[in-house]
C-alpha cells in the first residue's frame, strides 16, 4: 500500500483542521502551519497520527518534528516501512533529522522485514564513542594524511565526518578534537599564519578577536558554503514585480550581499541571538558584503536606552562591526507615506473594532472561520481621513488601527488583514512626541529591508508564516522585495530565555540581575567569563539549518571547555589551603621557579613563582590514613610538587586538640642533600608558597561557582510555573582559595592587551561607520570601553577549573598606568567566577 492520495486542493477549513491536529503531537503553531502547506506530506502525517493514535501518546516537540520530517521524506515508503520508522522515533532510537533521513534511505532500499541490527548501524542508533577513542581516531588520521597547514582543517573535518566510524560523532566534539590534533601537529594557528596574518590586517574583523584562541576560518566558512546558507540565492535572483526594481537594487548593492541584524531594543540579548548575529554578520562578511545593525524601535512603550547600548556592545563583543547602525524610526515618514499609498490602492483600511472584535473576526483562539471587518469596505477617502485623525492624535490607543486588506480565505493567518499601524501615546526615544501612530513589525520589517536593499533577509523559523505577508506588502506598494529565508532557532535546555520570566527572576531575587552568570543572556555569559570566540565557535560548530537546535547545557559547557583548553594560561591554585612547613629548608630562603603558562602553547609565555619554607597544599591532597590505591600525600609518604623543585615527604601532622582537624603538616624536602636518592613520586600535587614580601600567595576573597539554575531540562513545564523548578543551591561561594603570584602579571598583561586591541578596533569602526557624526543624538556609538571588562582576565586554575575576574572585583593595578608594578593594593577585593569545570560537573543536576 502506497502513501495516501491527498485531495487535489485543501479548503481553509481543512488546513485549519490539519494545523489543530498537528499541534497535538507537539508541533508549534508555525511548524504545524508549515506541515499543513504540502497536501501530500500533510496527508501522510495525518495518517500517521490517526493510525498510531499519536495524539494520546504525549509526544514532545522534538518527536513531533521528527514525525513531520518522516512524513515529508518518507512519502515513497510503504505504510509498514513508515510505521517501522515511526516506532524508532517513539522509542527514541532516532533522535535527529539526520537519523530520520538515513532511516528513510535505508527503508527505501530494504523491504520488510527489517534487519534491526543493520538498521541501527546504518542509522547511528545507540552510537557511542568516548573522548579518548575519538582522539585516537582523529590523531591517527591527522598523522597519516597529508595535513601540512591549517587550511587543511575544513577538509580534514569533512573527511573524518564521511567515515563510517565517525559519521554519527557529535560534530562539535569532532571539530574540537580535530583542532586539538592540528595544534599538536602544526602548533597554534596564529603562529602558523605568519606573514598571511600580516597581509590580512586590514581585512574585516573576525569574530572572537578578544579571545586568545583563534576561531578556525575553515570551520566557520564551511557553514556559509554548505547546507542552508550555502543554498541561498545569489544577489538579484529574488523575483520582483517589476524589472526596474531589480536593476535599481543591483545598482545600489553592486552585487554584494547586504544583510541586517534587526533586534527589538526591549530587552537584553541571549544565547539564541548569538546565532542570528553569527548568521547575518558572518554570511555578509564571508561574501565580502555588508551587514546593518538595525534597531526595530517601533514600540516606545517597551524600549529603553540601556537595551540600545547593550545590543551594540554585545554585537561588538562577539567580534563584529556593523556596516551602518540604523533605526526603523529613521523611516517613520517614509513608512507613513507608504501606508497612505496602501490605502489609496484600496489595500489598506482603518478599522474601529475593539481588539476583542478583531480577534473574534479572525477566527478566535481556534482559528475558525473569518468574518470580514465591517470597515473593510469603507471608502478610500474615508479611510484616508480616519488615518489622518489617528496621526493627529484624535484617537486613543485601541480605538482605531490601520489594517492591510489581504486575503481572509488564505490558509495563512498572516494574511488575515494584519494590523499595520496602531495608536500609542508614549514618547519615542528619537522622535519624541511627534508621532501618535506607530507601524507594527509586520508593516515595518519588510519595508525597512527594502529601503536598505537587503539581499538576504535571514530570520528564524517562527517567521515562516510571515514570509507571505512580507512579500505581499512589498508588491502591494511596488517596492523592491527582499527574499526572506528562515533557519532554526538556537535554544539551551535547562534554562529560560523569555524576557518576562527573566524579569521575574530578577525582580523576585532569584538572581542578582540580567547579568547573573547563571543566566544565558549574553551579558551574563560575558560576566561569567566565557570568551566571545567560544560562543561563535559553538554556534559555528552546530551549523545552520531549518531545524531548531535544542542543546543541553553540558554540550555548551564542553564547547567552552574545548575552546579554553588551548587558549587559557594555567596557574597553580589551592582551593582549600592546608599549611605545610618544610623542616629542612632555612627560614628566608627563596627558590624561584620559572614555569610555562601552557605546556603546549609557548606563545602564552611563562610565570615566575617562589618556593620557600612555608607552602600551602589543598586539603584534598592529604589523608591521615594511606592506602594502596591512594597516591597523594599521607604520613611518611613522598609526593611530587607540580613544577616544584623537589618532592616532599610528610614526617608529622599537627591537629586541632578540640576537633581533631589537621591544621599543619611538617614535611622534608627530598633534595638529595642527605646523600639519599629520593623515591620517584607517583603523583604530583598543587601548591603555592607563603612569602608575604613578594605578595605570595594571591588570596581570593570570593570564588563563585555556578551550578544549574533549574533542576530539569524544561523549567517551563514545571507546575505551577518555572519557579517550582529553581535549584536553591545553584550558587556556591568559596572563600580562602589561593593562586600563585604569577596571577598579577597575567592579569595586567591580559587587561592591557584587551584595552589596546579594543582601542584599535574602535578607531577603525568609527572611521568606517561615521559614528563620530552621530554623537549627541542619542545613538549608541562604538567605544573601546564596550570591549574591555575584568572578565578578559581568564586562566585555568591548574587541575581545578577555568576562572575569570568578576566585575565586582577591585584590582587597582589594572587601572593604573601601564608600567605600574602589578600586585595587590590596600583596598583590592579578588572575586573569581568559575567559567566552566575541567570536566562535566555532576553537581549541575543537583
């Protein structure tokens, strides 16, 4: 039995019924509407739902999406074959659209009954590979292939991904492992680039330039050459209602890509926006084009200056510079004139219905039959007069709106006479009280894209339904029509990104602010210490497709961890100090040890640390009772000091008489001066020396460790609401940790380097955008301060975790003249944030 035969065409009622049905398997409204568009695949999906009673099985959105994908891709399969693939989705053997595609391909060439073992192997079911196994396979390939330069990276990743052994490996982990192997074989990329880097110094800035580790150009460029982005149209290929519109567009763009990042300035950007920034700025840069930062400032009731400033700051922090900074409000007069033109063409009318009436006439909550508004047929002259009254402030909000006269019989709700203009009484940040009417997103967005000659209007898939009205409006007023293309959203599990919910967390004291490092706003991730390049590397590694990315927090952390592995300098660190006195070392004697800041990245330099009679080790590195499987320090046992001059042996222990707690160790330095050859230690432990005269150790006033803010992967599903899912132990504050004295030089150099780089970038940005001409008119402008914060001081506490300075820290030497001696000042207060652990933190699920 083949696929069901759909009706030749579906009525609006049929489409609405399908959308309602498809939503029962977890599909969002936009995805359900998209699934209902194609009659053939919609009929298959309907059959799958009804035959297998999927409505009653409580599918989540991911399973619903995979089922919809099966309906589209498996149209040629027999009913039994589709049922087999569906069962694999329901029992979670198939977890991605890539696996569904492989399943369809396999079933298409293998009749029933299915060899399950072979099916699972071909579709990556149950695939697992340890980091060690992945590293072994990658290094074997790199060492045996003709890898000779960093420009071989993209092809190496592609070749490895094409092997049967690594086809189903996590793409992000594969990329990170290949880059690690390249570093080990070829050295750091920056060192290998040599003269090539000098030749490119005037090229557009690359993302993540503030971070120590460069992002692989090969890996990011492949995103723009393959898949969704690689299949986009060429400049000028998008169809136009008139040929002269195309020619004028090409004359302006000169064939170059023009994109835009158009955020609403009504909140702080979050991790999901990083993909939009990467896609829009990155796609334009890859093709030698231009990208606008356009503020969609059409709702003065929700816009604040701090959001405008933060948006520009985050775009620049991620490594991008807008070609121009524009505002939808720059076009208010032009938009108004086109609204008048729309009415004159009888494609717009003023509606005086209440919001409740408008909603009911549009089919209500169930999207039922539409009823034409009583004002839809009012004369053009009357609508023009009414629109003028709206403009002059003669109507209060909700008393009158301008609606587009579209097609109420269309299956797309975005064609049901959507609102174009409404009355608002709030003053606008740029235009003051001049305007009483403001255009909606549906009216503004496509026209501003047109005004700016956008070649590729790239947005997320929740705007799929809007594409039809986008194109309808451009054609209705006969202006250049950009092409809208939609890609999947990026979401992180285990957190919330709704502005309303984050505001509740802030106002109710669950977090300290929008930049609380437990959140996934970009300002919070920056404060936590995550390098901007790590975020771009993460987004690039995920790729860009029409499918959404719902990523576990652990995967994001692993991406950051991999990035820092080859870029963060390493310092000795003791979290829970235990004093050690070395009995055979004279008072006042100091031995200076020079150690590399990274064993595999010599370009990071070295630090010089002291060793003396009194040192501290970590309490976890000592036990009073020894055992065969324990290799660290214990009474009468010898252990190595990591990068120290000699091993030590514990000879006696001091304890608190009241509690029995160990307070001090007496040890002997095994320096060979007694004529005995010291035993070779089986382990090496952390240490820092106590020499106040040289500022050692650096005492950390607060070390903040951030665990998951929520207990589950889906806080929004908690009852009665997301607050019930909050982890009350998400913040851990440790006091008394110690870091080697090399911290001061590292902090000073990192901060000075960041300031110098930011000033250079900012000067270049101002010259290219003309920012200096707009100072004083309320427009956010590029400043060097936007790119420099205490979080640029990052390091790995050796064998502990990765850390960064928090904004609460007071470190006076950072703000002193460049040649001021690094070191602690009287009022300093050292606060470190844990960026990420050295391995997956089991405590996050606590």
